[in-house]
């Protein structure tokens, strides 16, 4: 015995399969981004800076290399903030300038994205965020952007 599938049943089956595929894509997009929490301090600068200033924030790095995030500082008047490429203890070039987002806050600009080499540097723990002040033009506080695979190391 052979049962014919009606056009309505075929259409319903295609819609359900499409919805399932979309759900998988959305789920994969959510789990493929990595949230990196940072605690900025003067002793992480290179050379270390003696300061009571501090900062904290979260950055989300997507596998599509997009970067979204924000840092908030206390105890300093920041004049600039950036994400740089550089290993711990080393200074490096600015790769993403952050935008002032309030009195003590800095955020990534819309559309910020890492190059392939910069994404590889992130995965190796070789990106950092720092905030500059008038008193410390090269940077007053800093934190490395470490992926979860490197969190057990300093």
C-alpha cells in the first residue's frame, strides 16, 4: 500500500526542516562567540604603572572575528582606550580604538572586527586592552584578552 503525500504536508515538512536548520544556526552562533572578562590594573602595563586606578569589562569575540565589548574605569580620567596586539609584558600596535561611552566607560565601535592574524593572536592570548590618561600617555591600566582555553595561565 502506498500513501501519497499531499502538497500541504510537503510544504509543512519543508517549513519544519527550515525552522530546525535556522535554530541550529542561531544556537551555533551563540555558542561560537566567546565572552572574555577583564580586570585592568597598572601592574599589567609594560612597564608597570603605580596607580590606584582600575577597570573591568567584558568583550565578546566571535568566530566570525567580530569584537563587541566595553570597559569601565575607576580612579582615573581616561583620555583614550584601545585594543592592541601584544603578548603579556610587551607593547604592540593599536588594532581597535575604543569609543568614549560615558564618563568612565569605553566601548568597541560598531562593526569592529579582527583580521585572521589578529584572531590567531587572540587565541594565543596576545591581545590586550588598555586605557590611557593624561598622566600616563602610554597607558595607565591594562588587561590581556585571554580566551577560555588560556584562563588557567597568567
